[in-house]
C-alpha cells in the first residue's frame, strides 16, 4: 500500500476507509470489493486499487482503522473516568453516553467493527492495532474499578470488559434505543453502587 503523507492523500485514504466501513455495515465483510467501495465512495475503482492493492488490504486497513479508533475512544473515556473519580452516578453517565453513541452517530463504525471482529476472529492478520485496542479497553475497566475505590482486580476488570462488550453489541442490534439507554443506566448503577459498597466494606474490615 502506498504511503501518503500529503493532506490530500490522507483525505482520500480516509474517504476510502469510510466507504469501506459503510459497505461492511450495510452488507458485511464479504461484500467488500474494489468496485463496491468505489461505488460507495463515488470514485473510480482504480483510485481504490492505488491506495489498497487488494481486497484483503482493504479489509486489513478497515480493521486497523476501527481498532485504532476504538483504542482512542477507550483512552479518552479512561481519562474522563480518572477525572471523575469516586462518583458512581457520574461514571454511569459516562458509560451510558459511550454506549448510546454507538447506537447513534457512531453506529456505522460500530456495526462495521462488530462485523470485522466476528469475520476475522481466528484468522491471520496484523494484530498489533487489535492488541492495542484490547489493552486500552482493559485499562479503561481497570481504571473504573480503581475509581470506585477498588484494588487492582484482574477478574473484575475482565468481567466489566465483558459487560461493556455486551452493551456495545446491543447498541448495534437493538431496535429500541430508549430501552437500551434506560437498561444500561439501571444495570450499571446497580453494578457500580455494588462495587463501591464492596470496596468500602473491605477497607473497614481491614482497619
């Protein structure tokens, strides 16, 4: 794949990746071809080929792109969690906003992300961006446990990560965004309040 440091080249590459994600969100990973992406981007197929020499390169580029975006989103959310501190209600609202963004303005990218991860699970591809995404997600969950007063807890952080994965999946497939928002808020409120009480009890027991 050519390297394009010129702003126009980066804009074109971004346009192609956005079109690829739209194709995946609409019709799945197997619908990605140079022609389908070219139609979505309103561009000549040759332009797509110039930036991504094969369909596999297009898909790999899309996967690296969503992984990078997800890692950045988790890093931003982690910074907000650390700034918010020990306030379960405020932490809940941070996560509700993150979930609902995937049911709203970020739904195309969220849908494409789900399709890519399901399709490519177990296949051979450059996992560096994917591993950075996973690490960023775990760091977010670990920071949340700590913000609620907890000690580092691998199992608890992984459990919270699994809950978030389920909520992000629901954001893509749920036909009722209002129900998803209220359910997310209610469930996380109970979870975070419970974690805060547990850690408070633990500290009292140790004193």
